[in-house]
């Protein structure tokens, strides 16, 4: 197999594998110890009350450490679903 064919095969495999990779949803959290929620929007009213740093992490990681979706955003989602 020629070098060109090897390179083309490697490149094709790379494209194939990255095309089907799922992107993880990023969310925002307040880094205080007492915070128990994550937020979908950085502009959320609940997140505006944060007195510490706001950090962007994956939704999966936030849920793995026990965070739940902010009540304000959960309510907003339910309202949109009813419309």
C-alpha cells in the first residue's frame, strides 16, 4: 500500500470517527459548596445570585456530582412544552 493510500485511509477513518461523536451539552454552575443546581443559560436569574465563580462543565458531570436543573429553567421548559 502506498503512503498516499495509507494517509487517505487514516484521514477517512479520522473523519468517520469524529463525525459520529456526540457532543456533550455544557451547563453552568456556581462553585459555592451550598449550590445544588446547574443552569442551561449563563443569564439565568438563579445564577445571577452566585457570589462565587461561575464555571462551565458538562451536564453529565454536573449530574454525576448531584446537581439538578435549576427550578426556574425547569419551569420555563415546561411552559414552552405546553405551548
